[in-house]
C-alpha cells in the first residue's frame, strides 16, 4: 500500500470523493459492515490505498462481533450546548464508519441508570456520559469496573473521579470574563449563579468543585482575589436553572445594588439576566456592562450585541470522541483529562467605566 505521512488527516469523506461514491457507502466499505456493490467496494478500497487512508484508533479497535456503536448519554438534547457538542461527536465517530446512540436523561438519575443498563445490553463499545449531578450513577461505576470504556463529558459527579473527563476549563473561562471587566475598570461586578452558598468552600483551592457552575464561580472569585477586590456576597445572585426564574432572581438581586457590571455563568442564566435588564430598563453598557456565557444566536440579534464567553462546542465533541477512541484501543493505559479553553467575544454590551 502507498504510504502517506498525512494519512491520519485523510477522512472517510476524502475517500468517498476520490472514489465518487456517497460518504455512507465509503463508511460501510471501510468499516466492513453493511452492503455495497462489488464495483463500489473496489473503487473505495482503491481510493483508500491511493490516499493512504487507514481507520483511526477507534475503528481499529472495533473487531468483528462488536457493536460498532458507542452511546452518548446527556441530560438535555434540546440544549444548544449539548446538541452542538453531540454533532461534533457524531461527525468524528462516523469518520470511522461507526454510529452513536443518543440518550436524553432529563438530568434524572433513574433514567440515567436505566439508559446505561440498556446500552450495556446492546454491547456498545464505549460511552460518553454527562452524568447527573451531584451524585454519580452507580450503574456507570459498575460498567466501568466491568471494563466498559467510559469518558465523562462536561462535568464530574461523586463516585466517578477515576474516569477521564473532557470539558471546558470552566474556572479559567470565568476568570477570563471577570478579568475583562476588571481591565475595563469595574470593581462592583455582580455574578448570576446557581451556587452562591458554596462561596466559603470555593475560596479554599484545596476543596473540590465538581459542578461546572461551581468551577465558574470559583473563577470569578479567583479573578477578584488576584485583583485585590473584596468579595461582597450581595453581588452574588442566586438563580434557578430556568430563564424565567433567572430573570426574576436577577431583577430582585440587582435592586439596591451599585453594581456596574454583571456576569451570567451559563446560557440559561444569560437569557434570563438579559430579560431582567430589559424589564428594569437598565441600558447596556452605559448603565451596566454585561457578559454572558455561550455564543447563542440571539446574542448577536439584539442591541447591543452581547459580549460572551464562548465554548469550542464542536471541539469538545471531537475531543470526547478521540479520548474514547484511545480508551477503547488501549483499555489498560491511563488517560488524562482533556480541558479546552473558551474564548471571550467582546461586543457592545461592555465598556470602560
């Protein structure tokens, strides 16, 4: 076979184009599954040899008799965050001619346990799991102990500390957003979050913070501490994970405060906080600078456009697929966590004091 120093970068789509067949046909031939005509098979194999293609580690790990399928168990498929990440995951997995079974748990521990058991009976070759928090699934621990490769995504939960994780570096992301406001001269920076009661624990770096919201609050606190800005508990606004509830909480929390800036720590709270500012008639950025989380479509359709901390959504899905591939191909090798950095998109909702 011809060799190609860039064979790792040759995808199923590249082979399909070279062979002048559909991507699904190329995937079936290269994955040695399903049907394809002898002529199509010959064209695909010839193109693969010509390009120097060989399946990635995940595909090589899939021996005959296995499911050629992985499971993705997530809490909310309707969330733009999770749907975008799953798109990156499925695109990467399908490059190996494999498929993904997607389960939505509604962040319910019983649904998660039942779903994991069902996927295990189908003999999936591995799992990507965004676990129910705060308590990890006993079923996930059991399956991991029995040798099923599992990669955690976005968050950890109790009892699953030994499993590798793919996530945003939540603490760094919140530090980045807070530091942006500090650099603009703000000192009275409010934050809308779901975990204000954890502040005392989060001030101690030795204490674990497993939930993304807790890690983001720790990043906010860390940025203030490094800038010698005193922590004012009145500026930490407790919000539910519901955009209307978050709007009410922010409206109530901002009353009587002399805050010059506000940070929302996730996409749902960002939506709610924006609604609250509109209801209160607070002008952005003249009266208050605002930084949201996640680059949602609406954030560029409003006036002013919202400064946001964006996550590499597709990149997170690809990283989860790649880490799971290594877990499947090398089950006895320890795998380190993969943390990706977010990016601050500076728009019109923030300004210098």
